[in-house]
């Protein structure tokens, strides 16, 4: 398993797990690697230090009261891998949630910021909307007290099934 530090063009950093470097490159070329925060498929690998297991290396120093400040907490090891059944259940729940969002909101496209303001200020009837906005517009909306959530919707759900 290859764990990569990734970053989208909007600057969001996230981690991706791939079977190999070739798996990552293949998925990247097919635009299957997307930012979990904004859905951006323009993703790049960040520089990261590899972990080397050297047989002659000394074991890490055990934390003691003399070498670790009381306020520090240390998490050892990699996060546990999800079993395939749990991973599938989480994926199915995500797809179900995304379908609910699509079914119960109006797509206003690039007019999201303007339409959100019109709803917030009572110029039009309140309703659930979705669309696209820039990070700057999103920040301005939040400063005005307008709640919003960046929710990437998988591309295959946005297109009609044939």
C-alpha cells in the first residue's frame, strides 16, 4: 500500500492510499482522484518523506516523563485499515447521501453565491440549493453569516443514467 500526500489546485491537502505508484498515476490520468473537500480533480503529489524500515535501526525512544512534555500526546502506528465490508458500507452511505442532496436541492451552477445571498436576505423563497463558488466568494458568504458546506458530489452521480 502506498500512502501519498496530495493537494488540489485550491490548496486543500489530503491523503490518498493506492496499491502502487502506477495505480495512482492511472487513476490520476482518468480524473478519478478528486479532492474530498471541493471535488477538484486537478491533484498533485506533495513532497513527503518515505518511511524506511531498517533492520539495524534502533527502536524509537519510549516516552517517559523525562523526555516527553506532559501536554504532548503521541499516536503510534498507522491508522487501522477498514475491513472491506465496513469500507463498502461507508461508500454506499456516501453515495446514498449524495443522491439525497441531488434529489432535494436545486442546481444553481455558478450563480451559487448570488442565489445564497438572495435567499439569506429574503429576496426569494428559502430552498435548498447547490452550485459552484470560488473560495473567496465562499469566505465572503460565511462572513455575512450565510451557512454553506463544500460537498463534493461524485461526477458519475451528476450525469443521467442511460
